[in-house]
C-alpha cells in the first residue's frame, strides 16, 4: 500500500500543534474546560475586586498596561500567525495604543447635588461579571481593552473569543490575570474556555450570573446579544464612507484615506471602506492615490475576478480578509511590486466591492455631482449602521450637514480614520465601538450602572 508521506507529515504537525496549544492553555490563568466553571471563577474573583479601592484597581490596570507594552510584538505576531490577517507592524502600534490610551479608573466620576434638603450622589457601580464576545480581527487588542475598562469599573469578565484567534486571546487574557496577581489582586479577573463555541457563547448569554454582555463583532453576534434578554452593549459592523468635496486639500486627502484604509490591512471597523468624491475633484484624487500613495488601479476584468475571489455565496472569503493588496492581486494572477498598498477603482455605489464591508485594502470610488448628492450616496453606503464616517473638506457648512445626515458614532474630519482612536488625534482608545446600542466609544464608565445615594436634610453645610 502506498503511503503519502507528505500527508502523514502534515497530520503529525497539526496534531503536535494542537497538543502544544492545549498544553499552553492548561498552564494559563483563567482558562477552563467548561463555561459554567469559568463564570463561577470570575464571580468569586469579582467578590474580591468589588471590595478593592480605586487605587488598588488602578495598580492592576497599570500592570496590564506595562505587560501589554512589553508583549506588544509577541501579541502582534501571534495574531497575524494564528488568523492570517493583518500587519505585524501596525498591530504592534495598536497594542501600544491600547496600553497608553484606554481609560482606567480616572473615567469614573461622581455627580453631587447639595441643597437645603440634603445631599444626593450619583455614583458608578460595577455590574458584576460581564460576558464579552471578541472578534478574530482584533483579538488581543479587544481582550486587553475590554479588561482594562471592565476591571477598572470593579467588574470581572468572562470572554468567549473567536475560535480562529483562541491562542492569541488566551495569551492576552493570561497577561491580564498575571497583572492582577502581581498587583495583589485575585486570579481569574478575566476568564474563558479552552474551546469557545456557539454553545459556550449561549451558555454565557443565558447564565444568571451574567447581567451584562458586551459583543464586538458582526451583525449576527450583536443581534444574538440583543435577543438574550440581558443588558447588551453591541459593537457591530460598519461600512465607513470617506467623502471628499471640492474644497478639500486633495493631495492630503489622498494620503490620509490610503493610510487609514491600509492600516492593519483594513481590519479596523472604523477604516475607510469606500470613497464618495465630488465629480470636479474625483480625477485628481484618483491620480494622487495611484501616483503618490502606492495604489493599483484595477481594470474591469481584474475587478470581476477580484469580486469572484473575495466574495462567496455565503459571504466574504475568510482567506482574503485582512490580507495585503499584493496578496489579493496575486490571488487573481496579477503581479505587482511590494510598494503597492491598496487596490482602487471607480464604480457605482451598488458595486459589490463598494457596497459590502470587505475588511481588505480595496477602495472603490463613487462620483457625486455635488455635496448634496455625495452626502446622499455616503448615507446609503453606510447602511444605517451609525458606526463611522469620514470627510475631507474645508467647508464648515458641508462638514456640519454631512455629520448631521450620516449620524454616526464617529466622524473624522481631514485625517485618517485611526485618528478616531487617538492615534494621531485627541481622545481615548477603544476597540469596542457600540454604535448599534448607542454607547459609542466604550470606556470604563460604559461598564457601570448608575447608583443614587440620598441623604435627606443632612450633610449640607452651606
């Protein structure tokens, strides 16, 4: 009998890799075989965390930040190797951004009213154990970002990570628990299961000890959370348009749009997914993108092959998501130099590579006759997700009109999309942007419940 040695070797390597992963998992803090056990451990840890002072919680957060910086490259490489998506250099930057700009306990504030009838306080209290669903696009970034905010608020968290990023997610989760232990806090402030599944997710969402669920992912995940009967924070899909009018600095707009679109191979949900350009400047914008920003102008035949490759009857081709432009073009038999960063083309707004959120450096441009037509097309392309949108303009009236009509949680003016996360812009960082449920850019205060404390006819010392 003939034995296929190559096939045998592949099977052996796969088995060894799985054994190594399971061995690493079993040595990690906060990892359990059963979701019920993970929730029980997190509940026990939360009983300790809720009694900790803000200073003690902040010591844990400080440790998480330090460990994230120290392991930024390891986490970045793990994420790319495990999922096949993204850019190592950009992911390193994202981990530093999470470490430096995710709010901690400083985000918690007390509101007070003092008058003739006494003193009333509104304080932010923890929910308890939060259930979190995290994506494969930004696995460790989301785990760490969520952990910082949730623990700072006095909660613990149980994660159901995307199965395609389980090893990276567990490594990040282990760092969080180590940070807590080293700061004198409990183990299991962040927990998960060894093999996350749809069943483990359902157990988490229905468990009586989980009062709040935070989901970062696609529309299906968010819909499931909102149907759970629990309080839900839903960070769903987006299809952010970048509008360019005739008053913009066109050369800078081209640079900003391509930089934002290609950051981490377009994996961030806030990244520019398509352009709507006023007709009078559309040719100039395309010229700058192709001649100065490393974009490849695809022909109609290439676009047809690209659409067939990156899209399937069941949705996006997972092997294409988060891949760089050169790789995507190579899949359709087009060879380009290494400096090609983005694939561009012109089309109608209904073109599948424009209307669908691709999470790839493919950027279609739609022409508009004027600003009103551009706004109408951009609003259609955003599909009512109310997530993110971008505009390049020097006309305040145009910017204002666009912002009101698009009504998104994020709108970036005259900058790359990542400025919204504090990278080259002001403000804090988050990787859970809850457009659908209205919280917007989540932070520590998003994971608290309001408590009113009233002292009648006392403690007013005016």
